[in-house]
C-alpha cells in the first residue's frame, strides 16, 4: 500500500471496502439493486461488524471491477498488493448518487475528473454529467471527455435547439447529440462526425423526456 493510502488509516478490511466505495461514490442501495449484494451485509463488512469471507472479497472485487475500479483481493484482505486503480469504461454513463463522501486528493486524474464532475453537480440544480463514449461528436469532443449541463423539459426545448445536448428519451435511451428542430416541429438528434461508426447518425422525430445543453466539459490531463 502506498504511503498516501497508509495515511488514510485503512487498517481493516472494512475500512478498505468503504474506501473503495467512496472512490466511485456508490451508495450501498445502488450496489444492492444492481448486484444483489444486500445493503446490510455490505454495511456490516464495512463497519467490521462481520468478518468478510474470501468469497465475500471475491464478490466485492467483481462488483467494483464492473464499475471500473481494479483492486486485488489481497489488498482488501490485508492491505497488500497494488493500490486500487480507476479505469472507467468509455461506455459507462456517469451518474452521482446523493451520498457525500471524500475522494482522495492524491488520486490520479480520472478520479480528479470525478471530483470535478461532482463539484459541477453540486453547483447547479438539475445538473447531469455524462462520459462521451464514442467518436460520434468528434472532433469537438473525444471519447472519455466529461460533459455536463442542466436538465430541461419540453417547455424549454426550444431554448437549446442547435446546441450539443445530453438527451434522455422517453423509451430510456440516452444520447449525446446536437439537437435540431425541423419545419414540422419535430426534434432530431444528429452526430457531428459524418465518418463516425454509429449505425444511426441522425435520429428523427425523437421522443425526448429531458435534455441538457452542454455548458461544462472536462478532459483528461494527457
């Protein structure tokens, strides 16, 4: 374990488990809903009320790996091995639960990007953040960029026409596209990159639930 993490008093498996969850800002309720790991069980492990078994550690490693956090079983068990590493999937849409936890100031830039995104969400009402997942909006945006905006609903869609938007459709679809309105009053969603790999560069007559024009962009420091 690095010196920086040693200073965080991660001296028990429970403390290390809680630290892992704090990096990704996940609630126990979210983990229970998505991975069927009971909230009370995870809480008991994190608070050292129940000793976590080897199978429990394997389960937690699998959960956090799926969320983009790479961690060794030995690191959870006894603090040995490589420190946890964030590797966010480019296809993972970024959403912050409301639970407030502290992120390590010594983390790499991917975690710093998460911290910046949280600050953006804290600053604006109805703020949303998404990770750009492909080349559909290049060259203005690159895969891995964080984009953010404030959600608007149908009575305000006209205010964000011709702008790049995070868009939520009524059927559950989520897109990052430029929003257009045609002469018939229909909203269409278009990519900026005509050479992109998407099978549907323009979505016509989109049934939009809500949309947020991008007012914030964060790129990795490379």
